[in-house]
């Protein structure tokens, strides 16, 4: 069981917008602003989409956005495109001494 | 462009050992911290270990501490993960990743599958 909780799946049509939530605790998401999001097309290398909650690396589309409130972080994707169909993982620094960061279980985005 | 390519995965019996390698190119390897992460079948991602740019500081997750060891060879732009005492629950795709800063990983390899089974 992953430390951070994400919905298993979400679906929407091209052009629509979606939000993926990621819920943790005060020991991770709620205690820091070190949240990141990764996009993973199976069989390929995961890709960093957002870091520091809402900052985009160079080359990442501004259709991707991030926010955080309390123990929950969110990834927003606007203007859905077919190539956005992928698995999305949230990640946060954790106060736990057992690991450096914790991940969510992943959300499968289907573009209908 | 930045490339990371893992190798060395395969089928191993419980209790066995395996050494993963990650060949890198397209950036100054010796300037970056590096990490290993994995994804077990049907599960989320899990961070395993990091090593600083010179190899003098390392850290491992409790789940692999004492069994796995990360190392690097800056002369050959390569990262390694020595895995001993493998268990069935270590079955996963293993990824090497470059650490952007702090707690973020900006480039990843495509992964190497490790299967632990009798």
C-alpha cells in the first residue's frame, strides 16, 4: 500500500480538463512544499511534470498545473490530448527516516 | 540529449545476487546526485537509494538497507546497484534517475526488470 493516496483511474474526452488528487499526511505533503508529479507511459522512462508543487521543468506544457492545500496535492491537466493518456504519480518529501520520498499508487488517465 | 540506460536485470533465485548498471550520457555525470527507484508489478514507485556526486555520501531506504548498495564510477559515467539477499518482493522494474535537486528526479531510464523466483 502506497503512502500517498491517489484515485486509481480517471477518464475524460479530448479538450476537457481533469484534476488528480494526492492525499498524504502532515508528515509529508502537509508539512512541506516538496511535491512533484511524474507522467509515465508504460515501457518508457517516467517524466518529471511538476516540482515544488507547481513549477514546471523546461519543456513541459503549461497545460499541466499543480496546487496544494493541507495534506492534499492536486495535478490539473487542461485541454486533454490523446498523448496525455498515461499513468501519473505524485511524490513528496517525508519526515520519515525510513525513506527519502514517498509516492502515490498512481492514477491511470484514459482519454476517451 | 540526456540518456540513462539500465542493464543487468534478469531472473534470480531467492537469496541470490544481481548487479544493475546504469550507463549515462548527455550531461556531466560527476556534477549530479543519482538515485535508484523501482516499481513492483501493480504497485506504485518506490525510492531505494541515492548517492552524492562524488560517491562519498549514500543513503538507502529501510526496505533495502543492508542488502542493496549503490555506487558510481564517474570516470565511466556509470551508476550501479549491488543487490544481495534478493527476495520475491524485490521483483520489480528498477530505474536509475538523475536527481534535479532536493527531492526531485528529472531524468529516468526506461528500467530493467528483476524477477526473483525459484
